[in-house]
């Protein structure tokens, strides 16, 4: 049987005829209305010839390619029983299922094409034998055409996540593996292959993201056999998943996206798809987080002025970060002891919460439920609950696969959420697992999040992992926000947010206004640069406002008003990014879905390559409509190399086609400055 899936300009053609494992004939541009005869002719026409020194039949790379069909590349499904590996010889069992009866193994591939054109695949492996079956791999692959030669993926480190890297791999496997027990700061994130030279607004690209919060692998294989495959799945340690007779392992979804409009075209599919199932049900409240304001210095007297200052500038959610629980005076002790510290809070958190809610704000709380300090009551009482090698940031991992440990964490969080009117949990995760137990720990984490959400449906949860170390489409259905990075340095944030936003819509991306001197880098940034940068996400503040000047507080107040008036556009529009002709200058923005309005940031990261910076081109507008372009007051003025502005400044009216193709002369911004432009259809 031939299956032709079509949605949003995408076609997926699956050939499930005959006794072999089904294969993907085509994934990419929509093939249009094809008859059954057309589809059969196409499937037959793509069967290759038999090359010299090869198996004596055409190589048809299936959904589960293996040695039995002549595939000598990377296997997707690998299993073994006591005594050695099994070379599976799978045969069709109907639909997208296959079976090796002699080996007692069944494999089923789930394939889904969403209305937005997002393709999802995952494998299930069932033990139909009489002895245990170890699953070593159960990943998925899809073919990509030979013209897809250039790879873009990501690396990074703490506070410098999502650093892009591009290359042209020769024959062989370009593989990215995460062994952190979480995706990690160096996560490949979105492995993209395309026609060489693709950019944000041009080029044909194919991309894969493993929707899993544990260990994972994604790869491109360009075989000398003439086949190119894009693959991904969970990375399993030896013996980590062993199936008893009758048991089934189902791997995570690998999310696949195709676009002929460059990288922005990938976001144009992923963002609407994510929004179709998003947990977010109301406007994103503007947050103040206390971490970089007070660190561990907690008391009602210390925090009351900050509460008042936050309310005065327009904050809507006040989050108490690390330091509130028993014995927690620094990061070396007490983690895991989730009881309010009565030395700091003799009357509990109620007085602070009353002050927060009385000022018209919600109250949020920081927790790190998966971790424990060795110097804690919990670790001393239950050393058997710890897993993983050594300490990392003075922490060990709590083994959530142990029912008693799981129940302890669940019950403590449930008690806090029941006792106090907590609207939000900042859920942190500050170390790698460093143990071959990522599968079970991840499954337990998902169960814990789901259970707490079911019992406390009004509580929102943020996924933080020492910043952006756990941002993936496996955890996203269980949270309402992700902490994009631990750095609030706007220069670093411009790149981090630009690339994280390829997959994740801006309403999820925590983006905070920090103090002038960045906590993580020591770099000092102008207030206007910090304001423009923090606007494009789920905005917040991480700054001791009690130390801000009157002028700074007035600027922040204007900025919070701008955020509230613009967040429907910022969190519901189409994200666009201009291709930079000068790497020191960036343009990015959000365009309303009906293209009636847009906001753009024009950013000078450094010194332009020429005396005149590149023109400002504004992508994504309706080419047939005319727009009034104006400079937006974000609350503070940027710095210019010299004050003379181009003649159109601070406003002009031009067609969308002209703004995208010809553009506007740029102001002479000083390095590390930005301006905000608004476009309104007239």
C-alpha cells in the first residue's frame, strides 16, 4: 500500500507494498494531487539500479534499515538477547509494522504529518520471544536528497548556549550525541541540512529535533552507496532498557521539518504547531526574579522594598529564587530540604506572599527537586536515593526512579503548593546526571511534572537547567516557560534568543532585564540595549530595582507598559530574522499573522565593516501593502556614533516590498546598541 500524506505544502510518500519494511519515497515539497497510478509509478521510478560490488538487489533504505536489506550504514534499531546481538531480518506485518518471527522481535513505526507540515516519527520495539530482549537503539531515519550537503547544528556552554556551527561533511556520519542526562548546553538542538548557502530567508532545508529530555543522538549520514539519511532518537546505554517477554519500548518522537524558505520557514511550521497544543492559556505576566537582586540574602525586611519597587514599575509576577528553605545560606548545603527556613522566615512565607499579592502581583518560587546537596538532611537520611558520579556544583542527583524518593519529592512540592498560593515554580536542574540511568530518570521526571500539574492545574512551571540546558520538545508540553540562559548580558542574549527561537516560540523564552553590569560576563551594557533585547520573549526583570535611579525606574516603567501593550503581537505573530550582510548588525522581529503590524529590533552587536552600516531590510511584511515605519520609545535612548540621523528618521511610509528589498538607511548606532521599529499598515 502507498500512503501519500499532505499538509501545508509538504508531501510524505510511504511505500508499504510487498513484504519488505516500508520506506519513505519522498519527504519535502508537496507533490500535488497524484492518482494511485502516479504514486505507484513514482515509487517504482525511485528504486535504484544495482551498483557494482553490491548486494544483488536494489537497495531500498527502509524505515528500519538493516544488514538484511543490504544497508551497511548506521542501524536505527539494534537489539540483543543473552549470548549476542540479533541481525534482524524484518518483514512487513501490515501497515507500518514489521516482524522477525525467528528472532521474536516486532517493530512498529509511527508516522504523523501535522496540519502545519511538521513530520513526527517514533519506533516501538516489542519482545515477542521467551527471553529478555535488550534494546540498544530504536531511532528513526528519513532520506534527504543529495543536494542537502551543508549541516547547521549547535554547540555551546553554560551562559553561552546555542552557538551555531556549519560544515560540509564528506561521506560518513556526522553524529551529535548528548550524554548529560539532559540535552545540555552543547545540545545539537536542531540538526539542519540544506542546499549549501541556505540562510534565514532563503534555501531548501531539512531538520531534525529529538523531542526528549534525556540522552539523545541525531545524525546525518552520507553513504558512499549514494544515500543520505537524517536520523535521531534516544541514546541508550548498554542494558538501560531490557524488555521482558511481551513488553514494549516506545522511543521519543523525532520531529522533522522541511522548508524551501530557509530557516525562518522551519519556525513558520514549528511555532504554529507548538501553539496548537501549548499549555499557555493567558498573556505572559511580566516577571521579577530575585536571584541577581539579593542572591541568598533573604528576609522580609530585605525583600519588602523590592516588592514595592517591582509593583511600582508594573511587574505582574514576583518570583522568590534560591535561598528560602531550611539552612540554605549558600549553594553548598541544604538542597533537598524543602521546608521554609524559619530563621529567615519565622512566620513562613505568608507575610511576603501577602505583600506580593497585596501589591497586585502573583507569587512564584524557585525549586530544584531532582537534586540534593550531600550536606543536607535528605542526603544524610537517605543516601540510597542518590545516583550518579561525584558532585557537581556541590550536588548529587536524586534517583526519581526509586518510588520512595519520587514520593518524597512529590509530597514536599504538593505540601508547598497546597499551603501557599504559589502561581509559578521555577524548576531548576543544575548538573549533569553522570550515570547510565537517563532513560528512567527522564520518564520519572515527566511523570512527576504531569502529576503535579494535574493536582495543581493553575500553577505554571518553568524548565530551567542552569539556564538553557534542558530546552526540548519533550519537556515543553509539561511546562509553560523555559529559562533561555543564565546570562542576562544582552550581547550574548541576542544570539542565544535568535537561535533558540528557531524551534521555541518567543512566549516560552524567559528574557530578563538585568543590571547594567552582567552577573555572568562582567560586561556593562546600556539600558536601551538591555530593554530592547529583553522585550523579545517572555519578559522579566532580574535586577535590584531598589538600587536603580529615578530615571532608570521611569524608563523601566515605560518599557513594562510597552511590553503589556505589545505582547499579543510578540507572542502570537510570525518570527522573522533578516540575513545579515555584516555580522556586526542584526535585524529580527515579529509580524502579525494578518501582517497588519510588526515590531523589529535593529541591533549593532559591534562595529560595522564600513563607515556606513548595512541598510535595514524588514522581512515578512505584506509586499502589496503600505506601512508607516516609526521609531519606538523603549524607555531609554540608544547611543549613536554621531547624532546625525538619516533623513527618514524617525519615521517614513513605504510599501512592504520596498522595505524588504531595498530597505532603509541605518542610523549610526554605537556598538552594543539597538533601536525598535514599529510598522503599521496604512
